[in-house]
C-alpha cells in the first residue's frame, strides 16, 4: 500500500478530571483494546506517548486506511461508556484533521472528512469490512454500499470484488467462529498437545477470520480442556482396571471374620470413592458425578458435607486454593493443570489484581507491601506444582537473590535483553515476545502483568515494585536459606 494511503494517528487523554494514575490506567486500557484490533498488532507501528513518566496518549505512526473506521468506532464506543475529554489528530499526507471532545458522535464525524483524503477503493473496502464483520450484508447495508459506490464513482465490478473480499468464504461472525472451532478440533485430534508451529498457524487463521482473542477464548478453553480431560480419562480407565484387578485379588484371599472387621463410616467410603475418581483427572465426568450423587444419598451425607470432603481431597491431590480475599483460584489451577501457560499467565494477572483490591489497576509498591500472604502462597504453590518447580515466585526469588542488579534479574528471567559492548544497552521485551512454554528460562513465568503499566511497546516493571514484592514474599514465605541462618 502506498505511503500516502496511510494515516498518522495520535490521541491524547486531556480530561482535567483525571489524576496521573487514573490517566495511566485509561491509556493502558485503550492501548490494549487497540492492540486487539486486527491489522494494528505490529508493535513497531504503535507507541504510547508519555510525559514526565506518565502516559498521556497513544500514537500510531502508520495506520492502514481501512483500519481507521474500526479504530474510531472503538474510541467512540469507549466514550459512550466513559465520556472523557480526548484530543484526536489525523494526518493524511500534509493535511491534518483534529478534534477535542468527549462525545462519540464528534469522533465518528471525522470519518467522512478523512475518507475524502484517502484512496476511494480503500474507503469502500473499509465500509464493506465493517459490515461484513458484524453479520454479512443486510439489505440496508447493501443499499448503503451502493450509495457509497455511486458517491465514490467506483466501477460496479470493482465494488463487487471488494465486497466478495470483505465477506471472504465465511460471511458472518458465527460462520468464522464455526470454522475456527472446526480447525482447532481437527488439529487437537491430529496432535495433542499442540506444537508451537500449529499454535502460530492457528493465530494466523484467527487474524484472517477477523476474530479477536476474546472471540476465541471460550472455544479454546472448551476444546483444550476436553482434550486434556480425554487423555486423563484414558489414564484413569487404566488405573481403574488395575485397581479392579487388585480388588479381585484381595477378594480371592481368605476374608477375616466380619465381627473382627471394623465397618468404614459413610464419610470414609465417600472419600475413598471420590479419591479414586479424581486420581488422574481434576474434575469428575458427568457419569462419575451421577454415581457420587447416588452414593451421597444412599449414605445419607449432606451436600455441604460432601462438598467439604471433595474440596479437601482435591486440594490434597491438585494443590490448595486458599484465599483471604475470597478469590476463586479454580480456573488458574485448571489452566496450569492442562499446561495452558499463556492463559494461566493472564488468569494470574486477574487473580493478583483481585486479591490486591485494585479494580484491575497495576499493583504499586505500597500495595504490594500489604499483599495477602495466603493468596501469594496459593499462586506460587500452583505455579511450582504444575511446572515441576521451574516457574513461580520462588524460582524468581532465587534469581533475584543471585543477581547483583535489577537489570541482571530481568535479563536472567528473559524479560530484558542486553546489547552492545558490555551489555550497556538494555532492551525490554514486549509482552508478546515472552515465552509461554516449558522450555522458557527458569522463573520466566508467571509474568508480572499485575505490576506492569504497559504490555506491548515495553513490558516494564519498576525497581521499587520488584524490591518490595520480594520483601513481602520473604515475610509471607521465608526461603529455606534464610530459615536455616
């Protein structure tokens, strides 16, 4: 695409009612939303604009013309929900368009002005893709496209070709999701766990279908969990066969006099049955759940009583999930159990922020200083358990204790690179460049998204937060070396 068909986009959050921390959070949220838009995911095109260490806005140096419409719509939607004063500047060639407003309609009013400065086929393509992304072309949308074609003086054949390209082989969002789910299911049947190469191709398919990460999260969770569960059920069946053979052998042995044998209690029998069922799988199947419910009724145990028994046994086999803040760690445990490292890392951010009571705002050093110990131990324990001790806060603490500087700590974890003579140039990796697999450096995961003010242009963590976090970890969970000294 020619250079004059690209747009220089800048937005500044100018609302005077926000303090620096609130502005930082608003810019961070908008930045992540923009990154999720298809076609605006290359970090070299997107940079956050900041002054005095605080973010004030976002700049996109080379915005493709057909991305302007979804970008302005995204901003308009945010202003509908949260009307904050924003300044938006568009530069096309040597021409500038600028507005300062808190109203979505004034943001969207920039579209027709900007479109007059852009190649006409790109304007038509942008409108066609916007319609196709929602649900194909309705009669009124088809009429609008025809009026736009007439206004732009586009050849009818060229317009039809653009429409066909916008629709692609899958004309609605539902069809795109169905296609993604079909391919994902086929790949899981072909090979599980999925290789890095397959995951990369699935990412390309997602982008080609115009799907966001949020669109496919539920589909991926369902199929990957099912694949993990299927494999575990095969192992569970083998274990049951072995157990049955052992039981038969025991029954063939001479049995003691019933009067000499103590009868196990109903609680003991339920515990034994539940333990056998989840020995190799985190959650009972529907069939096993039905058997357990039948046993509960026969043995006259209350639902609360069996829930407590099941929780105790599950925690024993798969790791405790205690919280002093009422945080639910079951999904984190499930994702780690099924080795979904990146999804588990995102879930870690959510639970850490929830435990820190910050409404999804990054945890500062002052908040880390009082982070609940119970929750800190839970998150660390789950990561260590399912990575064999490779990941978690304890491995990160070992690196922190062994290195002489914060820069070396970040480098050893693989969060920062050093270049030049003597490593004098420090380059912080973007979050998208981090590794989410078993072969990553020790302590590489979980990342500290929960203490990070930006995730893409630079995965940045303050030295004060790092020092304070490990001081708090030492208070909550003294290391073996310190406990021996």
